[in-house]
């Protein structure tokens, strides 16, 4: 292994997050070594030995920095001279409002820019342990090598490291029709009023349930990628697989109607009930409990809008099940993305429980700057929660519900509401503009801490 001097920053993984982290730290004057296992050790999804390789789609999604949270993240990263964004701009392809790129030249340029940087060295090797000393960022992504996965698990405990995500769809609270839904925990369980009303319930009669099962059975589904195991964990079977096992299975599982009374129709017993649970401390997002799925995105919106109360639902993210290594960041990491038990180690990228190229690069950008500031002895104020960067890091390191923690895309549901603005669909345009204006000002103020 290369230089272990106290001032060197070691970054494991040269993907979206690791490449960005290296660039940011190197630009602050810190010596960086990127340890990348490819091309010596391969993953099932990567095709090359390039740094910053896009493993699937060639899109960084919406580039609209006024009305879209991911577009806002692009803007914030550009303001911070982000390697991933500035290189994406260089290799942009026409794609309407989206930022799509020519993937091979993109990754070749990311690699070339890092290799040409006087403060960056690339060491092609697999790292299989969490070192006890030195400054480290682990940005090994959803396909972290199995040996390193074992070492992380030994440090964090089996409960705190997942090898799959089983994502239930997440709905914006404001888009749920509360004239049909109601808040109540099963059998009114709980010590406090908040606990007794922790779930949001959507009732179905027999006819609605039967139609829902038919729709689940006939919906378009995605298959696992080659090389991903198709074995599901107990307890996270996709709902459509549960439905295939018998038409009544869901009614005896996540959709059981017991212990609940519909205040809108107290005399009518629901045939089935879909439950949603708060997904963030702000109460702006709700996940549909037990509804992890392999249905295609188009099919999901169609099928889930059949649920009474969700006819006009807007989704912060749709469901999925993928091979994905990620840690329980809300319990394991401090606000600076350091492992609480081993603060010489930071995590960044998808392994921290964000989802997507842009979000991964964004967390790399923060981790790189934070690690460099620590090495240089600079104090950094907390990343402002009102910026897109801040909303995301705050979510993974504290705002998210640790027990049900699953990877998250950036979305406006993670932002604190702006006072005095209209809720609902009508006020959306103004609200999003207010979020993005506030975010930009907060982010620029934070960046002014770096000379
Ligand atoms: C199959 C698949 C498809 C995806 N498709 C999309 C998509 O279309 N759009 C999207 O936005 N997101 C997608 N994602 C999610 C995610 O955004 C990307 O995986 C993204 O690249 C994550 O960035 P990262 O830096 O965290 O990880 P990566 O970009 O995967 O980088 C991690 C790097 O660490 C290296 N590494 C792993 N273990 C070790 C080790 N022990 N030692 C040294 N190096 C190691 C890997 O070789 C890799 O280069 C997909 C994920 C997967 C698995």
C-alpha cells in the first residue's frame, strides 16, 4: 500500500463519490491516494477500469435548478467546481431538460483530470479492511467487494449493513387525500398520542382489493441483473410475489385490516388496509409499508394510484429491490460522515444510503471537503440544512428513521417547509422556487468558508 503519512487522504473507490471526493480534497491542497480495485477486481456492472464510470443509464437526470431537487444539486456542485458536473457539462448530449452525457469520454476525462492533478495518485488495488489509523474515505458503492463488505460488517454489526435495498414507494404527504385516509396505529398501540396515530391508513372494499390484486399480477416487472442473486430475503418479498402466492396473502400480510376503525365510515369494516408510515422527521414523506416491489416504474404509479386516498399521489421515489451495499448511516455516522466508533474513517456515496449518481457524487464532494478541512486543521460550520447538499446529508446522518432506513434520492420532501407558502399542487411552482432560492443562498454562504 502507498503513502501512509498522517497528512495523506486515502480514498477507497474511484466511482462517482470517490472521484469527486479526491478532486475536492486535492484542490484544497491535500495529498490524495485513490485506491481502486478495477480493472484487477471487477464488479458485475462496471465495464472498464475508468474512474467515474456510469454503470447503467447515461443520465444525471433533470438539470432544472429552479423546479427540481436534483437539478438544484447539479447547481450546487457546479458552484463548488465539482469534477463530475463540470466534466458532464463538457460531454453533454442533447436530452431535453435532462443532463445526459457521452459515457466513455466522460469517464475517460474524469480519469485523466484526476491523474493529471499534482496532488492525486491512483493505486489499483482492492482494500479489504478498515484501517485503524490514517485518514480514509470509503466510497466503494453499491457493489462494494465482498471481502471489504465482511470487514465493514465486522465493524458495524450485521444489522447495520445491508446487501440489498428493498425500497417501498415514498409518497409526498401533501398529495394524500385525507378525506379517505386516516391516522391510527393498529389497536391504537403506543404510549403517546403520536405513537397511537403513527400510521396513515387507506381502506379497500372487496371489489377494490380484487382489482388491485389483478393489477399487481398483470403489471410489468423488472428482472434482476445478471450476476445479482435472485434470492429474496425473508420479510422483504416483493408485493407482487406475495400476490402470486395466493390472492389472500396480502390481506393476511401488510394489508391486513385488523385493529383499525375508519373514522370516515365507522360502521363499515374494510376488506383490506394499506398502511403508510412517516419516513422523515419533518412528516412530509410517507412510505407504503411492506410494498417493496420489482414492478416497472410506469406500472407502479398506475397500480398504487388505485389505492383509495392515493389517486393523486405524487411519489418522492418509487419502489425497488436491488443489489446494494449500504450502511445504517443514521446510527453509524456523525454529522461529518465519520464512523462514530472509528472517526479516522468516513463513508461517502451510495454506501451511505443515498441513491443515484448525482447524490453519490454530492456526498463525495462533502466528504472530500470535510476530510481535507480536518487534515488542514480548519473548522467548518455544519452544511446548511436548507441547501440540497445539506438536506441530503442531514437526512442520512440523522433525519431519516433509522429502523426503516433505505437509500434515498434527493427530493423536496427532505427540505424544511418555507413559511407562508401555499401547500398542495397549485402552490408547487412557487414553493419549489422558494426552496431553490433559499438553498442557493445557503450553499453560497457555506462555500464562502473556503478561501
Ligand atoms: C446495476 C446498477 C445500476 C445503477 N444504475 C443507476 C442509474 O442508471 N442512474 C443512477 O443515478 N444511479 C444508478 N445506480 C446507483 C448508483 O448511483 C451508482 O451505483 C453510483 O455509481 C454510485 O456511486 P458510488 O461512488 O457510491 O459507487 P461506484 O460508482 O460504484 O464506485 C465505487 C467504486 O469502488 C470500487 N470498489 C469497490 N470495492 C472496493 C474495494 N474493496 N477496494 C477498492 N475499490 C473498491 C468499485 O470498483 C467502484 O469503482 C446503479 C447501481 C447499480 C448497482
